[in-house]
């Protein structure tokens, strides 16, 4: 008989897996479900990236084991990208590690830098992997509330002294998932100062760093003076270049922390397939016009959906980053009740805010990863089939 280990007792089934099962059940009943839940881009990977992958598939040398930290071409491309985008210089040998997607890197990073019983400060609401991977590493997650009145930024001064004393690692994520909030360099300076003062490592999840609108340019935490002493930033090619299934990302920043991550990774994996890494290098070294074009599409979708939501009585501001809308639940419903009602009666999947933590109550998340006509159809179904918004 197999007994579930204690550290797995605290981890619920992955929400999007559960939502997908409900979706399949409805589709088997003939319902045409519109999925605004999971953040998986529907736009194609840009052609020049795909072509690089194809060309590299003809080279038999690419079918060998890659280097554990990633191929040099990819790491050099990351360094070039950081210099061009943020004016941040990175040591290719020690300050960049290739990842099999940033999700994998985040999970392994926690195991690399904490001991059992150490506290990990996690944003709430926040990406569920931060909390789940902390449990898997026998750590103790502690919620940092992200409140609307604070711009969905954590208030470091409100954290209890005994918690801060035991904390080893802190996660930040801007532009944010699920809140779509943004952070400026002033906030990152505060975060770096707080981390230095209390001996805490910062892990900044920058998966949506390039998905921005209205001329807004998201900063890197590594732009802050002294950030490399305490911070590691996780980048992803998934959202920027619509490469979710390719599984490619990178970690940059503090050498000592990345060396620990490399120890874990070299014992657990052998990095990503070389043709994918080299195609990723092409993505980072390109002129980024494809990113700007895709961001315009997301911005058009965002404007259309926000207007449609306002028409049914749900008011929310247009975010400057990510491809999510974080909207308030209509009065009279919890987040979970509203999401269930929308799915069962309108055939539309939205993600309840509580999927991202207790402070997500009162909100739901919409992903803009479907065409505008589908977004508008989803809003129309909500308006015509539900009484809660009228």
C-alpha cells in the first residue's frame, strides 16, 4: 500500500487540471466551452524562431547531452538581451542558468536554497507553484497579502518580526499573475533593501516582463544597485514568444544562489534539447518586433473585454502588463461560486481568485489567450444567461 507523504498532504490537486476535467465533461455533453482560465497563448511562435529550430534539427551534434547550465549561445543571448533591454551586465559563466521552463526552475530553486522548516514568503494571491514547491521542499510558506489599496504590492513593514527572522526566501512577480499589477524600480529598491537587512533571498518571477502595454516597459529587479547580492530573476520565453510547449526559460542574478540551483539541476535533469535552446537564442537576439505586434493584439483584446465587462456591471481597470484581467466578483457570490455558475450556466471558464490564495477572494481572473470574438461571446453569454451581473 502506498501512503501519501506528509508534504503532499498540504498540496491540493493542480487547479487547472481539475478545471480541465470539468471542461471535458461539459464538452462530452455537447457544450461548446470557452476557456478563459489557463494562461496559454493561442498565437503562433514567430516564424524566424521556428525556422531556427528546424535548421538545427539537421545537425547531429545537437542530439547530444547539452551542458548542465545551458548552451553558451543561449546564455550569451540572455546576457545580450539584459544589456540591451535593461542595461544590466551579466557574467555568462556564473550569472545565467538555462531552465526547462521557469516553472521547473522555480521549483528546483526552492529546494536549492532552503532547509526543512525554513519560511518562504509568497505573494497572496500568487502563482500556486510558489506554495506547492515550498511544501515539496519541506519549507513553510507564509502569505504576503497583495491588497488593492497597496497596488497589489506586499507591505514588508506588516510582516511579523518572528516570521521575517525565519524567512530564507521571498517570491515577487511583476507584472503579476493573477493580479496583472506592475512594480517600479522604487518598489524593487525597497525589496532589495528589506532582503539585505534580513538575510533573505529574492526570487523575482518575471515571466510576463515583456508583455506590456501603452508604452510601459517593465523593469528588471537586477537594475537596482546591489540587487545581485540577494536576487535571482526568472525569465521565460513561454509568454513573450508564445513558446509555452517548448519549455525554455532562464535564471539570472546572484552567483551563489545560481550555483546551488545548478547543483540540484545537474542531479535532476540535463537541461533542454539543444535545438530548442538555440531557437531561444534567436528569439532573444531578434529585433523584438514580433513581441510588439503580439502585445498590440493582447491590448486590443483587453480593451474589448474590459468594455464588455463594464456593460454587464463588472468594472475593472486596464492593466499595463500580462495578458490577464483581474476583476471583482459581482456582489452576492464568492469567487468559487461565481466561477462555478459561469461555467455551469454559461459554458465559460474563468479562474476563481481563491485558486491563487485566500486574499484572492472577491476576484476572478480572465486570460486573454483567445481571439476577441471568443472573448465577446463569453461576455455575451455571461450577460444573457446569468442574472448576477444585471
